[in-house]
C-alpha cells in the first residue's frame, strides 16, 4: 500500500501517518525527517540542506527530490506513506517518474485541511 498525505504544517498528517504506519507496517517517509537524518549523518545533501534550513529557507528541489527518491527506493515491501511531499509541480512530476520507474503505484491520497 502506498499513500500520499497532504496538508499544512500542524494539520495532523504526521499523526495520522504514524497511526497508519503502525497499523499497516508501512514506512513513514517525511521530508523533514529525511533532512534531519541526512544532516545528522553529515551527507553532502544534508550539509547543503542544513545551510538552507539554518537561513530559514525552503530546501530546493534539487536537494529534496534525491533524498525522497532514495527513501522510496529503500522502502519496505509493504509500502509507504509519503508525508508532505510533493509540495510543487516539479516535485510531483519527479515523484510520478520515480514511481513509474520503480514499478510502484499510489493507492490512496488524503488531504487534511485546517
């Protein structure tokens, strides 16, 4: 099962993602957590992302997309819930391409509004 979760920060998509993850054994892929992992690990992408985050800026697509694609490739066979990605048209196109290349599909999409 592969799920896309959309909603503004603080809307509860992370909370719902955690519940769904535990219930169905899915990987919970969250861009913020991916950034924190790469920053802590000191990867090249993480160091570049940290510079943007420290300045209060959004991490650009050329850094965000490779990190998310890597997480999707490593996801377990049960599937994933992708929390807060894509956020732009270019991210959506990249996600569509990646899903097609990995022979995956999106089963459900949910949006939480405030």
